[in-house]
């Protein structure tokens, strides 16, 4: 779930333009949506950015859209390295989803902080015309995430946010932030398959799922 009011409450030292308060909450954010970010060019502001990085150097009519970038190679891959050095951003959220292979099939899980507070992913951005487009950086999973998925997004501490947004910070120092978040500060629980369709964007998406119950429809006639 992403609610702008909660982002602003959690980061009162950053300001958002009044029109952003009309943005509806997202319970099932998806690529190509506009979501709240802070960029290193405006570290004291919250604005909207579109999830799906396209480098400004891309020449194709329909270039590839990168929703994630591997932190291990973000500073060396030609697609990302200039943005890593010059255009870093943070992406606000209070949870994310991954799918775990179980006896019930692939079961979606919601992962969040134990206190369910707002946090920030490390990201990079570029501009495509009037659009600001970003990618979320990923790293190796911690102990909580490893049974669910072999990657996890980079979650920054609040101190890490400031360093990541510091345009004068050397790349080598910024890259030290790209590690897995402590597992003991996170939690995960199963949710319904509603999350599999981004059009389902309501509080029902984040309700816990009882895996001891049979899947809906199993015994229906």
C-alpha cells in the first residue's frame, strides 16, 4: 500500500505539491504507474515518477523498460551506469510482493517492515521526454526472503536515504548501501491471488491468506 499522506508523515522534512494529495492510495502498485519518489536533483521534495526505467540514450521506437536493476552491476552496465553516478532516487512504499513456490502453487506474499511503516527503495532514474522513469535496485535475499525469492529490492535506512540522494557522494560509497535489509526488522505473510491482477487495487489485496484452507473453488460443484 502506498498512501501519499503516510509518506509525508514519515518524511516530514520533504514536501509535496498540493495536487499530489489527490492521488489515490495504491494497494497493488504496478509498472507503468506513477508513484511517489524523491530524486537527488530535488532531495527535499516528493514527486511522482513512472515505474519503468528507459535510458535517455535509447533509440528504439519501443525501447525495453527496466523495472529492476541488479545492484551488483548497476555501476558497470552501460544501460544503468550513468544514472547510477548522476541520477539516483528513492521510491516510497510500505510493502512489496513476491511469489513463493509451495504445495498450493505459487503463492503471493506481502513483505513489509515489522512496524509496517513507510520505507524507501534505492532507485535510479532518467527522463524520457516529459516523463521521469525509474528502476528499483535489487540485491541478494536476506534470511526472510530467501525461501520466497532469490532476489529482494534494496531497502535503505533513513540515513542511507540521505547518502543515496547526495549528488556529491562517490559512487563507491553509494554502492555500499546496496545490501539486503536486516531480516529481523521485516515480516512476510501470504495474500490472495487478487494481487496477480494489477486492476485489483483495494484493501482486500493485502488481507492475510489462510494457507490451511483449501483454495477457493476446490470443492465447488
